[in-house]
C-alpha cells in the first residue's frame, strides 16, 4: 500500500465558536479535528479497529482566524508491528485573498486493537512522503525511548488526594 492510499482530507471553515480569547482557533479544537482525520488514515491501512496511542509531535506554525478556512491532510508515514504513524499537515487559506499557509504539522501514533492483524508495509511515492518515511525508524526509536522514560515517570506519580499526601 502506498501513502496516497491512506490519505484523508477534511475541510473546515473557521467559525466564531472555534475561536479562543486571542481570536484564533482554539488548540483543543484543532486537536479534536486532527485526531478524527488521522483515524481515517489509520483505518485505511489497518482495516480494523485502531485507537490513538499518542500525539507524538505537534507544531503550531501559524494561527487560523475568522474568515480563514483550513484543511487537515493525513497519511500513514510509518508502520510497525501493531503501530501506525500518521503524518498530518494543516493548511490554511485566507478566504478573501486566497493566500495559503502552513498552520501546523503533527505526528500521531495509532495502535491496532486486534492482535491478529498483520499490517502491510507502506510505500512512499512523492518527494515529501519519501523524506518523511525515511526518518520513521529514527522517530520510532525516540518514541520507544520516551515510552520507557514515561513508564518510570508514572511510577513516581501519586494518586492520593493533595490533603492525603504526607
């Protein structure tokens, strides 16, 4: 399967209800829409239930404002034994001028819930896809290292209520 076969694109017009106190799209709203779009790309390759495991990296580059629209483009950029890395870019456009801009990029990881599912490898075709997919092993190793650190970190987190801590 190639990256384009996992492509998912959603379009969104910025509405007043999407704005925060800075009059830009609220980050949580972007993350909600991003997760939804990325899940479609994960489903294209897995063809079974998947779940979001992590938002590995999110870069806010330029804000989206009222009278803008943006679309979220996602595709698979790496495949492990049960994990699927999704690359996302959020591209904005000023409706009055037609000027396009890169608003954000992200990597997310989804996992296949069915242990019997065998994921097929992903084949990049475009220059962008080749550049991203070639670095997947490095990103995967960093993620494995971070998961080990997070496991150690979680062991030090107290679940006691603040007034019960000694």
